C-alpha cells in the first residue's frame, strides 16, 4: 500500500484514510443541508495539498456525492427537471466562469470572503422562516431570466470557492420558490451537481485535479451522500431544516474564527 502513496499526492496512509473518513461525513451532511465542502477543503489544505489543487480535487469528490443525492431525490419524485431548465443553464454558465476566476484569484482572498457569505446565510435562515401555507411540491412561476440569473450567481460562487453552495441554494430556494424542504433539497442537490461537474471539467483542463485522491474520497463521500439523502427523506421537512440551521451556524463560527480572529 505504501508504494501507492505517491500516486495520492505523497500522502501518508494515515492522512489518506482520514481524508476518506472526512469525505464520508461531508457527504452525509452535504446531502441533508449542503456545506460538505466546508469540511473537505480545509481537510485537504491541512494535509498539505496546494489551494487550487484542493479546490479541483474537492470538485471531483463532491461530484460523486451530489450525483448520488440527485438521483436519490429524483427517484423519490422530489425534483422535476422540466421546471428548472433555465436554472440549470445558468448554473452551468456560472460555474465555468467562476472556476476561471478562481484560477486567477489568490486563495487567501477567497478564504477571507467566505465567512461574510456564510454568516449572511446564517442570519437570513434564523430570521426568515417560510410559512407552512406556502410549502408546495411545485414552484410558483418565475421568469426564465430569474432562474437563469439565480443559477449564474450560485453557480459562479461554486466555481470560485464552493463551500456552502448547497446551503445557499437551500436558503435562497426556500425564500424565492416556497417549496417544501425536501423538494428544496432535490433542487439544491441537482444544481450543486451541475456546478460541481462543470467546475470539475474546467479545473481538469487547467490541470488542478488529483484524480486518484479525488476518486478515493469520492467513493466514501458517495456512500455518505446516500445515507444522508435517505436519512433526510425518512426524517422529514422539520428535522432537516433544524439540521440545516445548526450546520450554517457552526460553519459561520468556524470560518469567522479561522479567518478573522
């Protein structure tokens, strides 16, 4: 096994196993409420993977999890592709553009911007709770331009940085579309997969992906995502929302301490 470690960016066996366990936990959390990248990216950086390579490798691992969650929610009838074609196109465009920007920006700038973004989401989630009378299985009509713009903004963020994208999709979709929580999760995970795949392709063309390491982490992240998605479906809307709020608060405090203090 040790002879194979150079293929995994010269990681020790201990670090490789830790990253795979971290990926499982991230996949579970990400399928429920988003934010798995806030666990995996710091873990990659901690073991010595370069910032841009960490972002690209994380996209590979995250694609496994978001695809698994997307399929699970779709099979449960919690996502209708025809309703979200414009959002999907916007997400694709935004993710490619955002990844190209990330290639240019310094990692330190991105890291300092994250706490403000996440804390804003936490404040919104705590202060605004959608009324149950507006919880629908299908979204109210929004213009194609609105969906396109929504996708470009969040897809662009996922391309530039990524951590918390699922949480941003969840929070914004609850506000704009007034869907039931599980339907929101189906939308969020699908859009997150689209942006992950687009960003991964772009990072790969730029040479910022450690393929074997990403696949190793992706395998356990996929298992975590499967467990998380099924747990969310069994537990129901209110339980999932509580997990989502708690996760965003924890992420906010962690990032603020790390990058501001």
